[in-house]
C-alpha cells in the first residue's frame, strides 16, 4: 500500500481508523468469498477422507494441467523449455522431476514473466510477501483463484477447529494498524468487514500489552490467530495480571511453535493451540489436527524435501521444502524453494483423527535460522535450552561466530549471575566451548512484518565446520 496512504491512515483518530479498516475489510470479504465458498469448503472437507487412490488420481490430473500450462503459456518456463529443446534435450515436461528448482530471486526479478500469457495482468490482484529476508515478492492472482484458496483456508484453518469466518475473532499480526512510534493505546482496530480485532504485534511492549488484553476481553471473541511469539507475550502478561482470555481455539502461524509457547498460550486462553503452516506464495499448506499431527493439504501443492546439495533428502530427514503450487494456475510456481526446513514421514503413516491427508514433520523454521555447533552439527531448535522456570518473556539467540553467541532477552530485570552461569553451561553442552554474552532489553525488536526471529546465524555457510551428526535440541 502507498506510504502516503498509510501515513494518512495512521494519523486518523481511532474511530476513523476503525472505519477505514472496516471499509477495507468489506472489500477483502468481497474479494475472498462468494456464494461458492460454502460449497468449495465442504468439498475440501470431503477430500480430507479420500482414499490414497482418489488423491493420486486427483493430484496427477491437477499436476499435469499445471505443468502443461506452465510450459506452454508462462513466458519464463516456455523460454526455459525452448532452450532445452534447442540443445537437443527431449526430456518430458510432463514429469515433475525434469523441472529445475526455482529460487525466490528469479521470481523477485521478473514476476510478470511467471504470469500466463492468456491473463490480463492489469485486471489481476497483486499480493506481496512479507519481505522478512529481503525485498518482498510481487504475486499476481485472479479473483477466481483467490476465492479457491480462501475456501480451502476456511475449511482447514477454521472448520477443523469448530470456528468460521462468521465468528468474532482476533488476529495479532504485523499490519501497521497504528504508527510504530505510537506509545499509547489503542494499538488495534475493529474491522467490521471481517468480524476481526486486529492487534499490532509490533506494539506488545510492557506499557501497551495490558491495554491489548483489555481490548481482547471487551470484544467477545471466539478464537484468536497470531504469531506464537506474539501470543506468548500476551499470554504471559495476562498470567501476570491473573487474567484469563477464554477462547475456543488459538491458531498459530508464520513462526515455529515451541512446546513452552504452546503451554503458556493454552493456559492463558483456556483452549487448545493448533499450529498451521503456509507460505505467502500459497505453494503449500498444512494444519494441526486434534491428535497433534500436522497434515499437508495436497490440493494446495506438491511438497518435496531437498538437502543442501539440492538432492532429494532421505525419507524422514529434514531438508528444504520445495513446493509446486496447485491453486494459482495463472502464476504457477514449479518446484519453488521456500527456504523452510521440515521432513516428510513415511507416506503410509496414518493419524488417529481419521483424515487421509499426508503428514508433515515438525517445521523447524527457516534455513536462515539454523545454528551450527563447533563439531559441525546443525542446531535447528534451541527452545530446549531454555526449559525451566526462567524469569524472561522472550529470548533471541544470535550466533555471531562459531564460538560466540549473543543471547538477547526481555525480562522485568536482569538475569542473576547464577542463572547466566546455568544457561552458559547448557549452551556449551549443545554447541561446544562457546563464549556467551547476555543482553537485557525491555522488548525484543520485531521484523518490519511483526514477526519474531528466535535464532539468527551470522556465520557464513562456507565457514561452517564439516557436518557430523544432526541435532535437535
């Protein structure tokens, strides 16, 4: 959105900001939903229980259509296959394994080259990714495909949990519903068009978090959605005040959900916590069922896992998720490298929930967040180091060198020398001999999109020691 429009919006008094947000919400409701939404959502829920052969037939047909459309109608891919043919390469584009891996930079440099030539790009809707690791991507969508996607989302990110878009709900996210420099409430808006209380994740400071909790209590909400780190902060402040925020479900997204966060959020909101996985490019989707399993949504995209050498990873071992989108056939992304790390269990595994959807292993986060031990082990989860009763709200680990780590923590007071010594021992047990620096801050800074990065590695990959054994803390 234009910066001048954002500045104008943020300068408005709260009633006008809420009115503007509601107007935008009514537009989004028109864009995302139609009279077909209920039928499409019901069909998606029915597919949850399809047999393996039904899914195989559906996926093969949809993939064949997507690959043919990409190879013949999308300029980027048409040029790619023409060049291969000119070199005498007769590999079939009908087989997914013959397609190259696609990185984000290629899409970022020329997004229009990925739009099918039978589309009028001026009549399409533009989506932007959050840009948390660089310049945002520009993605083109038709209204038809937007509505297909939001019907899937309604089915599996709401109906699975007994709620719907018609219920009153809250989201804690990174939209600039208030100016960053704003130091007083309200740092939220009520969006009538989407029945939504939007709470700014960027403003969860000690001075403003309690006001956000009061707003959540006052709006009679049924469920809440948000980044795990943001919901954790709200939950901690609520517990400190002796307040509970009863909901039917808390749905997390956009960041890895740690067990400690799940416990805190569940306690404060008096409900189960269900994790979800997705991407702004909509090339994959997954949701957690009532049995605690993460299920892939095959009708969103085909998921492969590759190791650092860009070879298929052995079954059950983590690697980069490489996805082929099946929803947006007007801007198809084939074998798109997400930079997210996870594993795929044995496809024959079944969940007790009864859904016949493939399982997704624990999503470890972005590959950019992988830390490295002195002996070469890759550390993909560091939450285990902080298990126990630590007097901190949130922690960020920054690996500045192989043998130097900075721990930034938000707390009411500095950690005691004994607590720092205990944590140092835990880090050394995991990373080997390591120098630690502890930095106390009132609040850990968020990325521009409101997300929170719990781990950051500043060590260039070429300086990493040879890998010996995988490790998960």
